[in-house]
C-alpha cells in the first residue's frame, strides 16, 4: 500500500476556538465519522504531560471509552488529583463539540532521577534491521474513506506471522498535532491502542473486536520513530476479549498495553 507523506499529515489540527479537529489519518476502521482511539489517547497524554510538567514522566495511562469520538472536534482537559515530590496523578476528560463526555482517563507520573547504571533484566528488542514489508494488520474496514491504516507505515519481523493470531509489527505514525512535535509517550499512544487490530483472530468481516478501554504502563520513554508491538488477543464465546501487548523501540521494551474487547458479529 502506498503511504501518503507522513510529514505532511498530522492526526489533528486545532480550530480557532481551541478544539482538536480530526484529519484523514485519525479516521478509525469502524466508522467514517469517528476517530481511532489511539491518537485521541495521544491528546490525553499531551494534556496530562502539560498539566504535570516535564520533571515527572508519565508511567501509567488508563482510558475509558464511553462513546464514539467524532472527527468533527474534541475538547480535552486535565486536572491534577495528586501531586507530591515523588508522583503526580491527573484526571482527563474528552468532550465532543456538544459538550457530551466521550472518554475519561487517569494518569500517573513519577519523578525523574539520575541513578547511574542499575541492574536490569536483559531482554532483546525486536530487530528493525530484519523486517519485511506487509499490509496494515486490519485489511478490511467498514468504510471506503482514507484513514488510520492508509497513513501508517508498517513492517513485520522477517518470517513472522502476517495472518490471524498473535503477531509482532513495527509502525511509524504521523505527528499528533499540526505544527507540533509529539513527546515520545504521545507518539507511542497510537500504537499502544492497536493491540486488538494487530492480533485479531478473525477479520472484521467475520467478527468485530472493538476495545472499550486502554491501559498503558510505561517504564522508559521510547527513543526511536519506529515503534513495535508484540500482541496477542484472547477471545471468548461470552463476547468478551482482551488484548495484551509488549511495546518496543529499537533499544528494547518500553512498556505494556492492555485492552478490554467487545466482540460482535458483523451485520
């Protein structure tokens, strides 16, 4: 799939009244009028990081998706709920232009220290130097307009799975907001919300697998543009599922992401 120039397409632009308006890259797979939740999670991280300040790193982010997120415009607001020398927490809300609450989130931020070298587990990264091109993981969408999949660069580990089931994938995504460079954690959010779309067990023409939430735990800020997710989805006949992902940059793991899934047949 030919990708548009990522440098020319951001997920959002800001309207004259301060709302975040979606561009084509943020359009999700389920509806032509609604956003993929990953970039919106990036806006949530942005609001929380701005609220807390750079001396503390965002280490946990939990988003509850209450209703679809319209491309027409979103307003994001953060407030501090706890602030000590060691940590801070925030509550973030996302409203549409009619002031309807669409999502809520909480975050935790820990103070940055300089401890020098510390003992750590040795875990190899996925290798970006040994990859092959492949299609975007979700190959069927429920509309024909350009969206998230068309503006995302992807690569697969050589010899890795590209079909149903657990898989790993590298992604490079557009900027979050026009005229602004996203923070490393803001840039991680679109990928973090893709676990269900990476590790689907049947295509969306056979089973829908929409997430209702997202929790991301981050132990290190990523340092590369290309980021990877090694994901698995657990589906059950109850109609409930879960995706689990380990997130990587080119130096190794940076965090984990969990999503609760609602399964629904097509039609």
